[in-house]
């Protein structure tokens, strides 16, 4: 019989769970704030802590001793920031600032992409007998006026455009040092 202490309560597993893989499987299945993990204790009172993935992701956010903007942003992107805000309400003001920066950036890029798509449609009308010329005209326009955002603008005219794949590759340092200044210099 294996006795496991789960957040202050002892649970006994039958012989099928005598294996550490069962405990790890259990810890990987937990996705809630109220389960840190399990403590396994042998007959000699030696202890082993197995943390849940959810708990470890929250503590990744904090790091060794502080909350970094990079980690907060990564948590926002993963969609796990709400759990962190419950655990550490003191990060809410900075989190809200980072979310505002991200939303403002995304909105400006999406707005520009919508306008660019309208421009591309006008190119298609102008060169209705020559779609290659329409694309060429659009490409010249993009590269002359919006080169730093060209990856977004070329993606936006594709039939199955996927701007999210471009957004998801941006980390916080890149957002602050490159993307925000780029969109700040563009009238949308």
C-alpha cells in the first residue's frame, strides 16, 4: 500500500499505484490552483515531492525571486495569467499594463491588415486581367510603406490567412524593442 499526502490529506493507493509513474500521471492531470502536488513518504519517513504541471507553470512565472515582464507576457500568451493573478494579486497592475500594450499592438496591426486587404482588392480590380500585376502592385506598396510589417500584410491577403501564427511567435522583449516602435511610427 502506498500512502500519499495530497495537500494535507492522506490518500492510500492500492498495489496498482505503487509505481511513481501513476503519481506522475496524476500530477500531470491536475489543472487547478488548489493542488500543489503530492508528497510521497516511505516507511523510513523519507519524503519526495512531486509537483503538478499547473503548479510548476505558476512558479515559472515568478522565477527565483521576482516576476519578470517576459514571464508575465508568456503566461498571458499561454492563457494561464488568471491563475497567477489569483495566486499573486500584486502583479495585477503590471499585468494589466502588459495586456494593454499587447492589445494595442494587435489592434493596430489588425486594423492595418484590414486596410491593406481593401487596398489589395482595389489592385485586383485595377488589374482584373492580370492577377500577377495586382500582387506586384500590392507588394511594392507594402514594401515601400510598411516593410517592417510585411509578413503580416502578405499573410492577410492569403485565402486562409493565419495572423495568429505570426502573433504567437512574438516574445515580450521583441514586442517592446521592435514591434511597438514599428506600429507607433505608422498611421493606421
